[in-house]
C-alpha cells in the first residue's frame, strides 16, 4: 500500500471517529459529503472517494488543526530497506491524544 493510500485510510478512520454516533444522513449533512461517500468511508473503501485534500479540508472544517511532521530516518548499513511510516494522532479539546 502506498503512503498516500495509507494516509487516506487513516484520515477516513479518524473522520469516522469524529462523526461517531451520527447516522449516515446526519454525518453527510455535517461534513458536506454525500451519504454514499460517508458509507464508503465507514467501510474503509476510499478508492475513487474523496481526495486526500478533500479529507483534510473536511477534517479542518470540524475545527481540527492538521499538522504534518517530518522525521529523518537514519540509513543503516546492511539493513533491509526502511519503509516510510505514517502516524495520525487526533487530540481531544483538552489536547490529550485519542487513539
């Protein structure tokens, strides 16, 4: 899986957590997305769905700050190729991380 697909999946997962407890219709109205898009996001099917940029905009409109951090990976000799990793952390209104 490519890192952009992984990021879309993680953002979709956190978006689902943000609208947890809402029906698909209510979530669609809140996020300005179609009901079928909400259904696909909840199923984890983001192929052909909203773009990465659109997911970021939708999350930002829900009053979440979006930050991107880069961390250099030190190359190691005689080690297998290091794949880039992705971590998405959502915080509550008190600044505590939510899993």
